[in-house]
């Protein structure tokens, strides 16, 4: 998966991507 980062990307999209990655990492741990 490619998550675009930069000033052109809305902050909400970046936060959503981070939360998605964080949730995926947590599910992979257990």
C-alpha cells in the first residue's frame, strides 16, 4: 500500500492512514 505524504494531502487522510496502519499492526500482534 502507498500512502501519499506531503502538503497536498489533507490532514484527515493522513490521520486516517495512520490509524489504519496502527489498527492493522495491533491485529497482527495478537
